[in-house]
């Protein structure tokens, strides 16, 4: 059946995506932007291929969605493909969450470093202008 071969190909693409996301984790930690951009490009092409495969599966299955095909089929091969595909997608989602957290931490570190290098000028408390401003804001007159 043509749908089964498309599902096998979909599983292979998802496994390739999982491999890329696992390879991406140490690259994010090392802050290697050049390799990260290459992997993101590869991921983008695999995601596009996934979309094309989904459309082909729907076309071959006479308009049934991928989810309905996989969940309602009683064919043993489909069940094995479904289980593999679901496990792979679950692992892919977990790895993407880890990578997202790493990217957020890296971004927070960079923002913190930039704030240290460029302090906010409005917090000058030990300058002549700040001390003159503070004298005019006292509540009690100390000469009285």
C-alpha cells in the first residue's frame, strides 16, 4: 500500500529530525552559531518534507487525515509505524523543549552581560548632580 510507504518515509524524516535536535544541544551549549545555522537549515528542509508527506498521505488515503489513518487502522504494520512515529515525535518534542530552555538561558546570559557592560545612566547616586537633587527633596528643614 502506498500510504504505508509514505508513513515509513515520514518516520524516517522524523528520526532524522530527532537526530538533528540531539546534535543541536551541545552546539547550543558551545555557542557555535555557524553550526547552529547549518542545523537549522537542515531542520527546515526536513520540516518542509514532512508537510509534503502529510499532504501526500491525505491524497493517497482519499482525504482522510494522517491522525485518522494511523489511529483507526488495524493493520499490524500501521500499528508498528504509528508506535514508532508517536515515540519519535514525543522524543523530538522533549528534546526541542530542552534546546528551547538552553537557548533562553543563553539569551538571558547575553542580556545580563550587556546590562553589565552598559549600565543604566539614571541610577547615578554618587555624582554631584544626584546629591544636589537629593538635597532639594528632603522633608524636614535641618536648619530649623
